[in-house]
C-alpha cells in the first residue's frame, strides 16, 4: 500500500473552518461529510482524521496521526512529545486571567490565596510558579466564565478573543498569560516517506500564506517615474514593464506586501502613477 500522511484536525469548532480551508487551498480534494471521522484526499497521499482538538496532541504523540492542527494553547497545555512544525496565522486568541469587574485589581499579587477556575491547569500552574504566586486551581472543562458568578472560583483563566463573553459574565481581563494561533504539530522522526509528503504539503501551505500576504499590482506611469516606483515595489525579482501606446508611458506590474500596501499606494500616486489595479494572488512561489 502507498504511504499516507495522517493529519488530525478538529471535528467541529473554531479551528475547523480554517483547517479545512488551509488543506483545500493547498489543492487537496476530499469529501467532508458531517458524521465522517476520516477521509482520504483524492489527489494527494493524505488521510484526514476528524477529532476533538484536546485529543489531537495525544494522537500525534502516539503516532496515530502524523501531524495535527491545534491551537498553540492546547499544544502548550497538553505537554506531549510534539513539536510545532508550522504556525498558521488563524484562530488568533489569547489565554488570559479574568476577575469579577467589581474587584479592584492590584497587580499579580491579587491572585495569592485565590481560587482560579480553568481548563488549562498546566499553563496556569506554570504562570503562577513563574510569578511566585500561590493560588488554588479548579479544573473545569467548559463554561469557565460562569465559575466566579456561581461561587466556584474567584478568578478564571480562559481563551479570549474579543472579550465580549467576559463582559457578559461580569468579568474583566487583567493578565494575558499567552498568545495563541493555530499551529501544525508533529512528532519528531517521521519515517522518510511521510516526511516527504509533509514537506510537499508545507511547500504548498507556504505558497498559500505568501499569496495571502501579497497583492499583484499594476499601474500606468510616466517613464521618468519607473526608477522611483521600482525602488519602493521591487516585486519578486523586478517589475514587469510594458510600453503603453501613449508615448512616454508604461504599464508597470509588480507585487506589494499587504501590510504596507496603503502607504505604498500614496507614494505611487505622488510619483505620478495612474489607473492602479490591485489583484489578489492565489498562490505565490518564490
Ligand atoms: P472541542 O469540542 O473540539 O474540544 P473546544 O470547545 O475545545 O472544541 P473551540 O472553542 O472550538 O474548542 O476552540 C478551539 C481552539 O480555537 C481553541 O483552543 C483556541 O486555540 C481557538 N479559539 C478559541 N476561541 C477563539 C476565539 N474566540 N477566537 C479565535 N480563536 C479561538
Ligand atoms: Zn477542546
């Protein structure tokens, strides 16, 4: 039988959509039925397992799955024999300490002697130790935010993205314990055939990530401006320059980084560029 790389992703929840899109944008074709527990890609040697995110680090350690996509928070909490293979830049959130809004927060020492409810006992224990704090831990697996309101704990440590859940439970965020994003985790020492498949997949993922961070840009510009424009948007090697029918003008094509996009546009206009078009890039291979 041909070797398959087994990838574990979350069956349903906040990581699911991003994980599926990542694999699909990398060109993998597979069916994704609602009750399906595993599926095989039709055009790439991978098998996809749909699991609870909390179980994924263990499956990877046990080599039931070769790699998995989880939040960095879960990777850190589980303390399994896994390594981060790639950061994925989605499902960004933070793990934070929150306390009732009515409390006056006096700094980290506030936590001394308090009880903290969390689904992340290892991370909280390490945080307390690092800050020389002594507090009780109450491990619960869900709906952590209601713990202070029902008298189960004085504070919580949980995942936050906008803070609206905290607010609606009368809590306020007082300390960020860690920042998190989705990551690919793997076990060390994959067999060579699987490593080869993984390298191929990572190459595709990188092409997708680079494309997301860049835009294809084309514009008309007076020939005198070409040099200045090239200095601010050099593109992948150098811009493509095509003469226009109108003498003294060219069409210039290049690639621009999403992050300083608006600043570059302003500069281009000041150099005399006109008719600027900006187009998304689907894949980008340097
Ligand atoms: P499961 O049923 O698989 O155990 P879950 O309830 O533990 O799911 P989710 O709420 O789906 O998990 O969150 C999965 C991961 O997504 C979290 O571990 C975290 O990394 C990330 N995450 C959680 N909440 C948010 C959020 N509000 N915004 C962005 N990412 C988030
Ligand atoms: Zn979970």
